[in-house]
């Protein structure tokens, strides 16, 4: 727990500094994408995949320097890849629900794993373009509210559900045991209540991103998608037989473990911005 707190205290200033420095934000997001590429390699021993993604993401960032107009497509690409990867996620969970364990890691080069191959690639595309949707939400300091609203809400959801769930949660959610065996009913209830209240309150009193009616709608669905993002990430790890995405963050299961709810939240708010623009 102490490692989680220390790591969060390091990450928070970096993120806040990136919001006030255009160059630092560019480097921060690029570094984040590079880490995502390595963490989503998922037991693969072929470095050519990493090289291809690094080249593609470098080209994309170079194009961003020239023109920001096509950033809107990052939202659509991330949503499409998310939907496809959910399909393969569920397919693999159903097929392997009795054989999932962390000691039996799946090497894509050694087995005929068509579903897992597409799950890995579509989830990688989703994570990369979902991260880049940050740019669509925040193209100038005047748009900082579009970013702070989902980030603060996700932080409140994660923190409250973790503390309340670990302290008072005794009843496990049986149908989620295959994905995340430690999830409890009280933890989920806390996540939904906290997320709804925090989202609506922050928008009403501080950020004013949405009208009251739209804010009420999003305060209901936002916690749901944040939880889905968390479960989605856990399901991928179960399907590939790994416990953590990486060890770059002490006390966490990798960078993607900290971004699971954040990315889907950014994509959701980005989609809302598209339709409201």
C-alpha cells in the first residue's frame, strides 16, 4: 500500500506539469505510448512487433505536429478496437475459464491462438488511441476542464472502492471471480455511488463542462464505464495467464493497471465532446 501511495505522489506532479507545458505533454504522452507498446507485448518473444508499433506511433506523433485536425479519429478507432477486443476477451474467457492460472503463461509463438492474437492487437490499438484521445480533449489550457473532470472522478472511484472494498468487503461477486476474484459487492456499490456524486458535483460546482441534464446522464453511466475499463484490463491478464502488465510502477501491476479506467473514461468524454461540438 505504501508503494502505491509513493508512486501516485510521483505520477501526480508529472501529469499536472504536463498540463501546463505543451512540449512536456507531447513527451509525456509519447513515453506513455512506448510503455503501452512494451506492456502489451504479453509474453511475445518477437521484438519485430514492438519495432513496428514504435515506428507507427512515431509517425503518428510526427503527423500531430503538422496537423491536429484528424485527432477526432482517435476516438472512433479506440471505440471500434475496444468493441472488437471485448468480443475476443469474452470468447477466450468462456473457453479457458477452468484453465486460467498465472503459472501457465501463454506464448503466442508456440500455440495456435488466433483469438488471443487479435485480442492482443486490438487491445493495444485501443490503449494507444485511447491515450491519444487525451490530445483531442486538451488542445489548449482553456480545455483543461475536459481532462480534469474524468481524471478526478476516476481517482475518486478507484480510491474509495479500494479502501471501502478492502476494509469492509466480505461478499465476493461470484460471476466476476474468473476475471477479478477480489472484487466485492460493497466495493462496486461504493464505486458507483462515489463516481456519480463526484462527477455531478465537480461539473456543477467547478468545471461546467456539461449542462445539468447531460451531467446527470453521465454521472450515471460514467462509473459503469470506469468499472468496465478495470474489468476489461483484468480479463486480458487472465486470458494471457499473467498477473501484472509490468513492474515499472512499484506497488502497481504496470502502467496499464493505472490507466485501465482512465483510458475508457477519456474516450467516453471525448465522444461526448464530439457530439456536443
